[in-house]
C-alpha cells in the first residue's frame, strides 16, 4: 500500500507522525518514507510493506495531509507504473535530465586504456556535441588472462580529462561495493569535474548484494544491464532490488540475450522490449547495440549491423544508447572488433538523429489520431 502525501507535507511534519502512530497497531507492517524528485515537484510517499489487508484505505485517505492511498498489486512497487501516474518519471543528474521522453548517446571505448585514446574519445564526443560517455575502469572478463581494466589507478586522469572536454556523465561498470567508494573518492579528490553513472553489467545482473549496494546510495544513478540469460521479469525484479534500497535513479538497459538463435550476432537483439519496459515501469530505457551485435559487419545497403540494431531501439522510443567506439579499434584492449571508429561514430550519431525524428513523427501522428477520436 502506498500513501501519497500532499505537496505541502514535510518529512518531519505532524501529519506524517499521525499516520505512523495509526500504523503502530499493525505490527507486521514496515513503514518507509520515500521521496521522489520530479520535474515539477517532490513527491513524498509512505510505503507500507507487509500484509496491509486489515488497514482501511478509506480511513487512511481521510487523514490530514494525505493526497491519495493506493493498494499496489504489482510486484514492482518502486519502479512499476501501476495506476500511480502521479509519481514522477525520471531524474536529473549533473544537469542532465533522464526520463522516458529524451534520448542520450553514451559513447566511448569499452575499457579505459591509454590517456591518449581516452582524450581522443572525449574530443570526438565534444565535436559531436555530446556530454555523455561510456568506459570501464573495472572489466569483468570471460578469461582471467584478458585485460581486467586499470582499476582505481586510472580514475584521477580519466575524470580530469572528462572535465576538460565538458563530459557530464560517464557510465562506468562496478563489480563490487568497494568500486563505488573508489569512484566517489576519486571524484571528490578531482573536484567533481564530471559525474558517473554506475553500471551493473549483465554478468552481475543477479548479484543481489551488489544491487543492494548501488541501491543504498543516492550519489550516483544506476545503469542496470539486463541479465543475458534472464527473463525480462527477473531483470525488472533486480531493478526493484536497487529501488527498494532507496535509489530510484535507475536506467534499464537492453543489451541482447545469449542464445544460439542470435547467430551471427553476439546476442539476440531484444529491443522490441523498449516499449514494454516503458509500459511496465517508470524507468528510462537504454539500448546497447554494441554488445547485442558484437561485430562490425555491414548489410548490403551499406549500413553497419550496429546501426540497424540501434535504429530498431530508437524507432521504438529508447531513451539512451550505449555504444562503443575507439580512436584505433584494432589497438583496443577490450571489444575492439565491435568498436566503431571515430568517423563511424559520427555517422552513427547522424543516423540516430534521422531515426529519432521518425520516432517523434510517429508519436505525433499517434497523438493526433487520439485527439481526433476524442472529439468525434
Ligand atoms: C560493457 O558495457 O562494457 C559490458 C561489459 O556490457 P555487458 O555487461 O552488457 O556485457
Ligand atoms: Mn564492451
């Protein structure tokens, strides 16, 4: 059950105390105050966790300061849409708005390698007018003998360079709780020239302790990548783990599912789920065409498969794209074969904007149709 408070009710106000006092008579219920900051207002909700069968919705509804009481039937209490459309969708981080309407491209190498390549990547982003990047300092690799990432040692110069090129957010994978602290400390020491979105990789999609750790902090938003062998439901439950710890600034990323049916792509592209995730949750949806496709083959029409896959997600309303490019893909220490060159990356951004315009036209045509039906 969720009690939505009126906008003027404060976290320490007498209205909230009254509600808490009333709920004390139901010992099996855990009471949690949740604050959601949206575009126009901060919504405060009281979440009642446990069996709320005996709690009268009507009685609670009559308490001073209560705007609405909702019985939640959905499993996704925090991230789900249910009928709580009043609750804001999306969040702002380091000056950038993430919601189910916008679109951001996060480009860059798979892994941080040399300062020269990282600088060239940031420069390419700046030339494209993009302030969002991707690159990992901690890399989970299939083989223990492969490059594992430079770790915390590279963070100071990566953040410093990012700041110099106006990068506002870097999506960076974390493999354990300690990595969050290392990122936080390095950012602080550097004077916060940029921001970080903590990435949960597909290999950690059900690492519940890690999910709780990123959920238990509010400094960084979280990019959750769907488990490569998980159902959509299992991955949404994993996002719910993050949110239930208190951090709702989550983006859900589709990155393809592992199956032989995906051949010759690395994974089976699952971007048809973009509108599904938008319907079921309030989360902005990211697509990762690089890891879905995993190669740089061209179709006979001249377009790279990665472009075609990205287009499928963008035409369906994706809000973020994670895409790998490298100033010299053949020298990349990780995922070189699927990395676009800088020139290809620039063509990629142009292609995305063509498709995005088509998506916006589709949405406009659809809403014109709805208005026509309403006035008839
Ligand atoms: C990545 O984005 O660098 C990555 C390792 O992706 P995934 O976890 O989806 O394989
Ligand atoms: Mn990669």
